[in-house]
């Protein structure tokens, strides 16, 4: 080893520090300077100690939602309670993963794999959702197991539904509709035609659907699917669940219906057919 600077780290599974007998370690401030002295001379700097906190791993299995085959090479993202990345792991040939030990606390687990929609635990498929939209994983004094994922392959589908005037049961034309992703971004807009609206060529993921009727014209009370009445613009935090098993998978030609009522006389009602 030539002259230079080394960094010393604790390794939970083996030796903490190993210095050969042909070098001297000189402590200068917080830097370890390594100098070659000769074949048989050694000086070991002491006091390079560590106190390792306890922790527990998180493990689970990732499979293909279509058929259940294990998926290897899927990156597992681990975020803390505030959504900040703190570590990760990758699945093996059996689709299994185990993270390094983490301190007790609240974590969020998500996946990334080419060809598949990213997913937050527990079964929330959404490429753009914040980590904290997932189901929290609580770590205490035992390993956490069975944090499993069933990933949906990338694809496209369509969303269609009906808007009904809640006062006279007519099917209005020209009511603005919005499709919103998990980050609150409007990714598609359309208008009803005889009450019917359709969003086409939508990537498989989880979305929010809302009416966006203007204050001019008939003063409809806007609605966020499913059954959430809104004053002015609708907040997105009521996800559309498009598949009975995988709560956010886009199913071709799934129906989303809204019943609108003018603000002066009636509230919104809605229903969905899956």
C-alpha cells in the first residue's frame, strides 16, 4: 500500500479494522495517514471504536401479477417516515429480497423494474406517487417479513364513464373532466358528450378522476370519484381503484359514473361499475 489516506468502517459481519505489519498509522486530526515503513515494522493506532445500534431487516417477494412468476433484479426502494431514501435491495432469482438492518421506526417500501409499473407497498401501482402514499411498514424488535409485491406489466388502457345531472337525470354535454396522477398533475382532459367521457391510451397506473365544471353556466357542484363533493377545485386524495384485486390497475373500458347537481339545489352523487 503506497502513502495515502484510508477510511475505517465497521462491518457487522466481520473484522472491523485490519492493518498489515508493514505500515504505520498516524492519527492527524480526523484523518488516518498511512505510511510505508518496512517489512517488519508496525505501529497500530488504537481507539478506533464503534458502537453499533441494533436494527432489523425487511424482506419479501416480488412476482409478476400476471401468472405469479418471481421477478429478479427488481430494485427495492426503502424510504423513512418523511419519504427520504435510506437504502435499498434487489430481488434474487426467486424474487426474494432482504434489506440491511434498519433502526426501529416507520418506513415505506416501493419497487422499480424495467417493463413494470412501479409499486408502493401495499399494492399501490403508481410511477409518480410520493413514497408516503404507500402503506407504512413498522419496524420494532423483530425482522419484518412478507412485504410482497405483485407487479403489473407496462401497458395502456382506457377509462370511460358517465356524468348525470342529479336534478333531472339528463346526460349533459360539455362537462370538463380531468385525469390526475398521484402527484396531483393533470395528465389528460376531455369533455362529456351526452354524458359520456373517455380517456384513451392511458398507461397502467393509479389515477384520480374529477369533474371540472366552471362556475359559469349551470353551477354544478364538482365531484371527485368516488362520491366526494368539492367546493371549487377538487383535491385528489381519493384514488380511483380500477381493479378489484389490484386496486390501481387500469382495466380497459372500466366505467366511472358521476351524478352532478346544481349548487343551488342539490349535491353530487356518484357510483362506479367495475
